[in-house]
């Protein structure tokens, strides 16, 4: 258990240890230097990381190149921090808070989770969020309004994208850059199929009703 009082960690602080479960309670866990830092580098047995409701923010890169199988985010979290879940090698699942509203830049960069379903509460997905992820299935809820630059770019394995919003969310010219949208099925509310087909970018998908 990493306590609330913990503020700074050094590079690879727990590297190579036999840890299996970790509870993070630190309010704002910061890097002790400017180097890229992974707190649990090469912890091959780490099954579960639980972030307590005391967690307010974490520095990017803290979990990079770790083998955490399951990440449980605090139920009171409304913004997923920048690059917070990027580069976790062994991750199999995420447990999201029901009130999550914003996914910040590169949060899931290079994720290996095959299926990612964001909670219905998410309104804003920033740039590069899923870029180069290996996911085959990504689902965005009915409240989504904006998907940022290159947020869904270079997704070589993606075959199903679900958007539950009746109104097509705002996107940028690079949102799907490098992703083969023509072989990917886009599932949307049945009453909105034609609306998505009329969009110059979403129309590149195989659009089908939910």
C-alpha cells in the first residue's frame, strides 16, 4: 500500500520485485527526476493495481513497461490523466469510474487490451488517446461529443468501433489517420445510421445499426 503521504518516487523504485497487488493512495505521485520512469518496471507478477479515491493525479510514465494485469481507477475520478495508462505491457482489463468525463492525451497509447469500453459518462477524448493500441474493439458512450487529433490513429487491429451517441461527435482530419476505416465496422444507434453515413469521415466505415 502506497500511502497518501507519498509524493515522490524514484525511477524503477519497485523494479523486478515479486509484488502481486498494489493499492495506491498517494494524492499526487510525482517523478523524482525528469527521466522516463516506470515505478513497477519488470514486475512480472503484478496482477492488480487499485487506485484509492484519495488519488488526485499521477505523473505520466509511472506505469510504462510494467506488467499490471488489471487496473482499477478511483470511483471519484472525472479525468484520466495524460499518458496515465500508456505502455502497460501485460494489462488485460481496466475498471473505470462511472463518472469519468474526460480522457486526456495519450492515456491509452499502445494499449494491448483487446476490448476497451469507456463508461457512458465520457464526453471528451483528447488527442492520441488510443494511438497504436492493439485493441480490436473500442466503445464510446452516448455522451461523447469530441474525439481529438489522432485519437484513433494507427489502429491496425481495430475491427469494431461503437459510438452510442445519436449525434456524430466532433472529430479532426487526423482522428483516424493510419487506421483502415474501410475494413472496420462502425456501430451506431439505428436512428442515426444515415446521419453518420452523411459525414465525410464516418462514412468511410462500414456503418451498421446497434
